[in-house]
C-alpha cells in the first residue's frame, strides 16, 4: 500500500468507528477488528477476540458513550502491519447524568488483510484527564 492509501484507509476506518458509536452499533465497531484482536482498555483486563471486543464496545455504548472522534498523529507502515498513534475524544452521557468528554491518546496496530483492507489488531488507549480523586 502506498503511504497515502494507508493514511486514507486508517482515516476511513476511524471515521467508521465513530459512526458505529454514534449509531449505537457495536457490531459495526466490532467488525473493524481482526478475529484475534487484543483490546487493552484502561482500568481493565486485556480483551481477546472480535466477539469480546464487540461486547466491550456494546457495554460502553450502553454506559453512555455517544461519540468517538479519532485523530491520527503518526502513521508508520511496517509492511503487513500499520502502527498508528493518535488522539481520541469521547462524548459520554450516562442515563440521567450530565454529559462529559474524555480526551486521551492511543496506539493501534492495524493488520493488512488478504482483501487489502486494514483491521484493528491491537488497540490500547488511556485518558489524558487527571485521575479522579
């Protein structure tokens, strides 16, 4: 893949991730991950596999995650993988509570699939907000 194609593919997938969250569609978000994906959310154990990843995002949506904006800061094409560093912004509104925003950073390892698409293979992130006391 050419550098510009890789960037476009990552940005398209990141946009589809946000659209899935906005629609409350955990299956659409889960479909962006490889079958053997590894999700490493903050304050949580590692989550293995596409199905468990989909369940995690479904739970996040139920808990009030309404929007996700992912912004690529750095991309490196490693051949069969692409390494991405980025910033995220989550809009969260738990039922009956005030909406708030979480901002942070992430590292993703994208895997190039046989059909030429990119899938999230390793995903880790953490908040840039101060820890709650």
